[in-house]
C-alpha cells in the first residue's frame, strides 16, 4: 500500500497503521509525512527504503501489512529518469 499526503497537515491514515510495518522513502519523511505525523507515529524511528533493500531488515509485525510512504524525494525521480534514458539507449525490446 502506498500513502499519498505530502505535507505535515494532510493525512489519509489513522493510528490503525500501527498494526503493520511502515517504511519511508528517506529520513526526510518526518518533514512531509502528514498522515504518519497525525497518527502520532515516530517517523524518525521508521525504517527507510535503503534499509529494506540493502540492509538486514525484518518487519516488526510480520503478520500485518507493510506500508510504503514516499514523500516524492527528487532522488527517486532522477533514478527513474536515468533508468529510462539507459533503457532507451539500449533500443526497443
């Protein structure tokens, strides 16, 4: 599940998210993750995507949902653009 609000005062998630595991895109999510802040969650304590992909990470509640909160970090946009350019240079599939 992906969460969309991008400001500290916007939100679509309530405290029931505490029954799952929430992963944020970067450590900067604490400045923009209004849905998580309004739910009273400690955003700074949440794992970041890097930890999940490259580190020894396991969900705290394996039976619950895993939610991914992206705050639209420009680095992901750059990575997607580089991948698109790379694949475009390789020619059509």
